[in-house]
């Protein structure tokens, strides 16, 4: 397994694993950790990149252009070795391109590039999808970072997520097969505030297919806070396993299949298509307030 790649600013140090281009640690100058402890009793993931799907396919089958291809939840990028194409003191860039293994699941040429840059107390991430082919490229993408819960200096039961705007719309949840259940649920957000607790996640993730906000603050009373922005992602998932020491705040462009969906992937709700020769960027910034 490749060694983690470190980058640093005056205020932060980040470590990225080239296997999956996965942000694995984010610490401030005194050494306080803002990412999951990856306790194997709950989940060993840290911040996988979700591509070319987000969530579960119906029957773990990608149906596209008349063909059927087996693909597991969240796609293959998180279990792929990325090449390191840049590594400076405060910046690192990783790239994955199609190969025999990816084309067996996803019959398209692509380039997936993940860039991480630190400036003072802000980590800026940009994932770029390029279409080198001669036909539109259907894809979804999602971030899946598991932030510490509790954050440094905080108590686990005294955290809040405050959205940029009110979020009154009902939310989606997952069916037992991992696809999106047809029934929506009332939102747990009161105005702009969500107070997370384990009971919310008894049935897995909370899913906003669309939301008004592209920024939020995840904060511990009397402790640290994270200002998180995701200007290019229309959807959001929030997830943990009850009792774990992380809270995943996941900006997405796409989501799991609707329950029973058996149509072409190009027609799946949330899928984007990238023009031949085109690119699309997904940005996410995390500003630490110790």
C-alpha cells in the first residue's frame, strides 16, 4: 500500500492516501485531529471519493447503452490506485484513468483528477472529471469525508450543523436494499439547524436530493467548528453508524438508484453527462476554526 502524501500550511497538515486519493487526516498546528479515528468496530473508511456512481445500484448492476455491468456501491474510484501527478509543500494532485478493470464495470474512457491544497486554515479540494471520448460521458460524483464526532474540545452530544439557508423540504432515506425508498420523511432540520444524534441514523443516511444551501457550519459547543462549502454539488448525505466517532457530511452530484429503477444509467435521476472533450469540476472547502 502506498504511503500517505503530506501537505501543510502554517495552520494545518493534511495526509492523503493515493489508494483512492482519500483524505485520511487533517490536523491543526497543535496536532488536533478533525477526521475520523477509523475505528474498525464501525467503519475503516475516511473520505472516499464516489465515482462513477453515488450509493447503490439496483441489483448492483449498471445498465447503460444496452449493456449490463456489475458495480458495487459507490463505484470503483475508492478502491483504485491513483497516480501522484503533483506534490508540493501545500498541494498534491492525484489522477485515475480508465483501464481494463474499470472498463469491465464502466465501459467509458475518463480521467478523474483530485487536487488538495492548503492555505492557512482552509483545505480546498477540487475533483475534475474529464471526458476524452467521442460520446457524452454519464457519471455521478460524491465526496464522503468522515469528520470527527466529537470535534476537538467538544462533547459528542453538543454538536450542531447550521445550514446557509432554511431547509424545510422533506428528505429521502434508503430502503433495505440500499436504494432510495419512494416515501420521503419530514426533515430533522429546524429552520437552518440540525442537531445530530445516533437515532437519526438507525436506518442509514439522511439524504437531501436537492437543498437550498451550498455552505454549512459543523460545530461543537465550546469546541472547534468546520466551515464547509460545496458550490457545485446539488445533493447532500449525512451519515454515521450509531456510537461511532465520526459524522460524514457528503456533498453529492447524484445518489443511489430509486427503488426498482431498471432504466438506462443515462436517464437515472441525478446523473450528469459530460460532453466529448469536456470537463466538470466539483469543489469542496473545509475551513477549520479551532
